[in-house]
C-alpha cells in the first residue's frame, strides 16, 4: 500500500471517529462533565500520550522561526476549535454539529485562495454561497424543543466558529507536517494547548467527581481523549504529509452520514426536513468548491 493510499485511509479513519464523537461526547455533557472541563481532559490526556510515544520518535529540535506557527496551531486547533465545538455541542444537537462542521472545506479554500492568490471562479462563488446558505438555514430554522439542547441557535453559531478555526489550523499546520515528524509536532502543540486552556477550563475540570464516574462515562471519555483527540490529530498530520490541506478538509463532509446514521441508531437525534435541506445545500456547495482544486500545497 503506497503512502498516498495510507494517507487517504488515515483521513477516512479520522473522519469516522469525528462522526461518532458527536453523539458519544454529547452523552457526557453536562451530566458528568461540563464542556470546558471536557476540553482540559482532552488536551491534557492527549499531551501525555504524545509525550510518551515521542520517546520512540525522532529527537528533533524545533527551529526558532517555527515556534510562532506552533503556538498559532495550538490556538486555532486545540483551543478555539475545541472550546467552540464542545460548548456548541452542549447547547445544540449531534446532527447539527456534524452538518455545520462540513463547511470547513469552504473556509480552507477561502483562506488558501487568500494566501496563495488562487482565483475564485464563478462556480466556486456559487458553491460558497450554497454552503453558507445551508449553514445559515440550520442556524435560523433548525431549532427544536429538546431538553438536552438549551440554545440550538447559539450552539450552531459556535459550530461555525469551530469550522473557521479548524480550517485555519489545517492551513497553518501543513508546513510543519512537511518539516517535522508527527510526534514532534503534536507533543509540542498539545503541551502549549494545555497551558493556554488551563485558566479557561480548570474550574469545570476540578468540578468533576472523577472517583464516582460510572463505566459508561469512563469509556466515552476515553474514546474522546484517545480516539477523537490523540488518534485523529495524529492521523490528520500524517495525512497532511501526503495530501493537500484542501483534500484533508473535504473528508469532513463524510461526517454527516456517519454521525446521522450513528445518532439515529442509538436514538440520540433525528433527521428533520430543515436538516435534510441544509445537508443538500452544504454538500453541493462543498462539492462545487472542491471540484478540480488548483491549490498547490505540495
């Protein structure tokens, strides 16, 4: 199996984990842990795991000029991105989360176009408009009466911020992925993320009654820390070594079918007419934006 195929498989596995994560993480909040406390558990757990496996990785020294980029990766990939997503998930629904995060490839394209002066064609303008229309429709008309979703509109807006932040992360981490081993990048980014997140999240983290958590909460928390945080970030950095940032971003629109199927199967969410229209608009928009991309990241 060649490196490109392995990279595509890595991106697919990461996307599948993300799709399952919407429902699994939602089941923990706020009964067992609040969203910001959840974030600290994620970054702390992942930082520990990356530093442990880093023992067997190459001993690389980060060049002085790259530290600014690493800090920015932590801010956009492990602080803003995570805080907005988990806070949004506590306010909204798993399917809404999976639908809205798929606009991330559009943000990746827009930012890539800005940085490398890529010409945005009429068809791509149309795709961008459709994608944003789908997200806007879900924000404005996707409200449902649910006890576990107290403010769906605000939650959906936070998902959009999450998508923008993740799109920025995919762009700025690419040069690091080409230059350093994934272990090297991740252990430093997550360590910095722990430090930045600490004052924001520590209050909710220490509120958790860790000793009395039931098995259901423990395995779900483990899935989010090990799977959704440790494995997905490692897999995405590996994928970025062989693929364009825009290609990795496009994998995100596989999340809704995975998330919707899983959420319906376990009975945690349902597919409404508004959600269906939003999916159609966003998927069409992402397809038009991503069709025959001319972004040169390699």
